[in-house]
C-alpha cells in the first residue's frame, strides 16, 4: 500500500527531528541527524543546514509493515508557506507536530486551516514532552479550543489490540453507526477499528499522541498507530493520471519534474500529455527516479500512489495534471509583497533573467516579470526571510551577487462594469482586428477567457492566439500599472488578412483591444487583505478591536472560549503586516495571531496610493490603447476614443 504522509508544524516545534525518528525506526537511515547538528537527512540542502530551518519540501521513502511510505517534510516558516501548500496537495494524511511548551501558535492555525480546506486527514503529535514546562493536557485543550473539538489523545486509549471505554464513548458521540453498536453493547474490535479509520478519513476524528522526538519517546508507538489507522486505495489499472507538485534542477542542470501518480501505471518512454485543453502537449518520459532525500534510484515503472521524479518533461508546471487529469493551480498562499532585483553593472540583465526564470519554475509564486522599459526584474515574495534565502540561492547556484529593493505591497486592478474593447493593427503589410468584451469577474478569480467567436470568422489557430495573449502573462491596469485581475475576457469577433496577417499582429490587436476596453471601463485599485484570528485575554478585547479599526479592518463579533477572547475578521496587509510584534508587546507574548491571505479587495486608501505611484498610462509603451490604420500605403495612429468609428465592419 502506498501512503503519502506530510509532516507540518510551526517553526521550531521539532518537526524535522520527528521525521528523522520515523526514518530511523523504519530502517531508512542508520543514524539520526539533528537540525542543530546540521546533519539531518531531510534538510539536505546546504542553506537549510546552515540556517537550521526547513526551506524546501523534501521527501523520503520508508517501508513499514508491508506499506511504502512517502514522508514529506515541509517548511515551518511562514515565508515559505507556498512551498508547504504545494506539498499539502499531494498528501494522503498529515501529521501536525505541536510543541508541548509553546502549544498552538499562529502559524499552527494557518497550517490547520489549509489542511482542512484540502480535506487532508490529520494526526497530532505533541512534542517536547521531556521539558519541565511541557503540559500535554494544556496543549490538548488548546487544540480543542483553537483547532478542532474532535481531537482525542490515543496515547493510552488505543494500542492496536484494545481501546478504552472513554475512546468508544468519544467515537459514538460522533458517528451514528458506532453509536448504535455502543448502545447495543457490541464491542467487536475490528468493527470499531474500521470505524476509527473511516472517521479519520472523513475528518470526524483527529488522533493525538505525545512524546519527545529528541529523546525518541513515543515515536515508535505513534508510528504503529499511524500504520494501523491509515488506508489508501489507489487504482493501478486504466490510463495514467498524475499531478506535478515540484520542479527541481539537479547539479548538471537537468530539469526534474516531481509527480504524484494518482491512477494507472507509468513507464519509461511513455508519452505523457499535460497543459490545458487548448494547448495540451505530450512528451516522452526519459527517466524515472525514486527519491529519498537527495538520493535516488532509477526505476522503469511506477504505479498509482507513488511519488517520483522524471526527466523528459521540459515545460510541465507545478499544478499541471498529467494524462487524463486536468490542471488546477489555484493556491491560497499568495505573496502580497513585490520587489525588484538590483543588478551589478557587469551583469547582463537578460542572462540574469534566465536564472530567475529557472527559479520561478521551481517556485511559481515568485511570478517573475521583466520590465522592458526600466530593464528591471520584478518578483513577488512572502517576506524578508525569503529574500535572504533567495540571495543565498543565487550566490550558491549561479555565483550571482544580487541585492533587492525594499519589498512593497503588491497592488492589483480590476473593473466594475462591462465594456467592449476594440483593437486594430494595420501598419503596411500587417493586419489584425480583435473585439473583446470585458466583464467584472468573481473575486480572486484572476483573468478568465471565453471564446464566443464564430469559427468562420477567425481560424481556430487565430482564436487560440488571442486566448494565449490574454492568458500568457500580466496586463497593466490604468491606475497604477499594476496587474489586471478578476476580469472575464470574451473574444467576440475579429478580422484577418489572407496574405498580410501574422501571429504577432494578433498580439498587437489583442493588447490594444484590452487596453481600449479599460479606457472605457471604471477601474478599481485592489490591495491584498488578511483573514485574521487573534486570541487574547478578555480584558484586551477593546485594544484589539481598536487596532483593527485603525488599520481599516473589519472585525467579527468577539467570541469567548475557555476564558479567552477570539477575534476574527479581515484587514489590509499594508496596515497589519507587522501587527504580530504589537500584539506580543501588549500581551506579554501570550496573544496569538493567525494571518491567512484572503485575496484582494478594494484598496482602503486608493487615491493616496495612486498619487504615490505616479503611473503615466500614456507612457506605458508596452500597452497602448490606440489603434493603427493604413491609408494609401501610410500607417497612422488613431486614439482609443475614435478607433471604433474607423474599424472595418462597424
């Protein structure tokens, strides 16, 4: 049986040490490493060992009781949340490691909400119980209050052969089938065991154990329970389906595409298709690698449920579906800061851009953008720690000394009414015309495309070109030049010339139609917002509510839970990104805050931001709203407000 188990935690909860113990007990490693000794098996990258934190999600293969376990270690620092989220997508089960001293912390709640969003069955391990100040009962209560009331400590209540009455009562309260057995006095062990497995899979039960990973207490017992209470059922027959969850490049520069096989079987030299429906492509698998840490073994065949790396896929992206599986790349952990690389004079910007593109393939959240006008490389980040790591990666891998500008809030733009945009591009011996309908899209939907063009008006290839140019990258808004988002773009019609139209002509006409539509619409500046959850003492409610109001946020009515106040709501990132320090100061470090990206909403100080950014829409030469016409062999430009009248067919 193949099982993918993810290990997650707030930073410094002991997650990597816990993973080392699991590998040791399954004879996957001979010696247990430690983060502070810089020799842990899972943190195999030099940067991770020097920093003492997990930065990249890595995997290890272990065998136990006839099952193959793919252990996935994830970053615990909030700056590397996108890396953690990509790993969550492939997990069959998750293990949340919680410190027995600090208990449930801010990032613990963030990770928990992400696991619940993706419905990943989850176990808890309360760690560091060897410390004097550790308190398992206090942490259990925090888990039940802040995360889930369906957590039960099975350390002494379940040993594989028997379970206590208190555990049966807990289960019966949450499952009708088990309640019926309980009332009838039916304590058949196998039936109750199957009930536990079913409840874990449905998210109705979250087993908890405790111990000390550092001193190897309780880890083996946890492994036994994990093995007995987890079941997967992958179908190894039928057409192959898989999902790309990671891209890496080995020391020789070879691109390694990491895949979770979800159905069927894959062999070397098989042709695998990927991409969206409009531009699906296929390539042959040239090598299959089974990774465990930085080591790998080459194999000829893999089956559903396995994690592996392949060579041969040159353009597959993280989130791509393979075979019959469609792609789905919507992520919740989206960077809200942007910065620009500061290059030394001797560097060729285009060569450096190529290095950034390689890193972007490995971490799509960087969203690298080349500004042709300013000759700068722009990118998106989660925080300053990520920038520090990025600097070190550029130095170690490419010998590039790169500095970055101070990160700024990443704004976006949208529209609030439906318009039709027209673009005409007809310099001498060129011709293309595109008509687009722009509509406000659903919140946080990005740019979506609909093809309403008749097949006898434009060829399928020409329609595909328009679609490609709409979706291929970011488009500048009119207010600040920030990326356009939450807009539904429909191709209505267009025109082409048999002899004079080339592919580039449709790019020009499409961009001009998009921009002309924006000129006629009402643009709205958007900014990133957090969804927050703050836990403080009851007498501190007023201070928190006042701070949220000053930050232009919106707070829900406070709830009192177990003598503490829980305040939730949403607030702009720009006014709240450093609030954790403020909270720690006035609560003496006892207050907890969880911040989760909640997408983009109208900017609370839009006019101020627009004035500060000083964007000149008429000086953005990459995006012009004017159209180009030709008369008597001479081309001439027509302003956006006059272009419609001059277009053919109107």
